[in-house]
């Protein structure tokens, strides 16, 4: 992505960054993948959303029969799943809501990395990259999973999937510690020509101290040092103001929908 002045190019770059997660999910324990025209669908041995799901990248009218067909592998037996649509396809959210999904429309956001604010940490707070430290990497991944609604034991199968990715160096994890205690984490994905910010989370006991902003800036600064000009992310309604304060702007939305098992 060479410029942020073309609004039509930015959502595509953000979508392509998110699609870089496909090589990870296809390496989850027991992953079974299916690729079609404008979609990727997978199931795995882990009965949680993200470990089972659909990513769509297409523009066409939503038909009930098509939605039901896409959900068939998850219905017998019914397993939890995430459906992410990178184009925010009109009508898909309402169709999934009618089928028991909780639907969100995260903002697709981007920033020119040269404009990032400086990282300023108070005394007793440190941030480090932890990919070479298995124990710290597990801690960071656990924080990310817990703060994004997953159980603690989901960290191990996620780490196994990430470890199997051929370009492991393109996925970098950061851990913030306050007075020696793990407090926040983030993931940087270097793909599609941009620095993607994912899995940002702060443990509840440490919230309200600016740690979410700090761990985000640290990951984006690492992306800049890796040669990327732009950072991208998908922000929840709660997270969007945080990212705006550090320079991100919104360029549309994606659609994420999650459904639990019966």
C-alpha cells in the first residue's frame, strides 16, 4: 500500500492483512480446510471460534441457501465458529444474526507509521518481544486469548498452529510487564505489505493505565523498523477511540460473527 490518500485501496490492504491468518488456521490441530470462490472454510480439533470458521472475500447478494450451505460443516454436530467477512457484505450480518450469531462490525483502520507517537513508559513498566522465550510467549498468548474472550487453555493449540507456519518470523509477539507482572500483549503480523496489529489485550487488573496503547505502539514501531510504511487493524467499538488517539483512521468496516455450540 503506497498511499492512504486513495480510500478504495486502504480497505483492501486491511483485508489482505487479515487474510494472512489463513496459513495459521490451516495448521491448527486437525485442521480441515476448504477453499472456494471467495471463501475459506475450516474446522479443527478445538471446539472454539477462530479454531473453526469461515472467511469470505466476495461481493454478491446474500442468499439464505448459500448461507445455510456454508454453515453445513459446523451443524452436524454443531460446533462454535467465527465468520469473518472482509468486505462487510450487505445483508450477511442480518442473515447470520437470524441463525443465532452475535454480529459485530469492527472498524477497518490504518495509520502511516511515521506518524506514530513515541513510546513512553512509566517507571516499572517494560515491553519486550517474546518469540524467542517459550514461557513468555505462552504468557503473552494466554493474555491475548483471555482478553479476547477465549479460555486459558486455548493458548497452547494456537501456539502449535503458529509454530507450524513456514514464515514464523512474520508473526511477532510482545509482552508488557508492570513491576515484573505480565499485564498486556499484542501480535504483529508482517504480511501483504503492511504491519498488522492483532490480539491486543490488557488484563483487567491493569486496565486504565494506558497499557493497551503502549503495547500497540510497540508492535507498530517494530513494524516500522521492519520496513513497513503503514499499520492496519480491525477495532472493536471499545477499542476504536484508543487507536484514534495514536493516529489510526477508519476506512470502513469488516463483519465478524460468532456462534457458540448448543
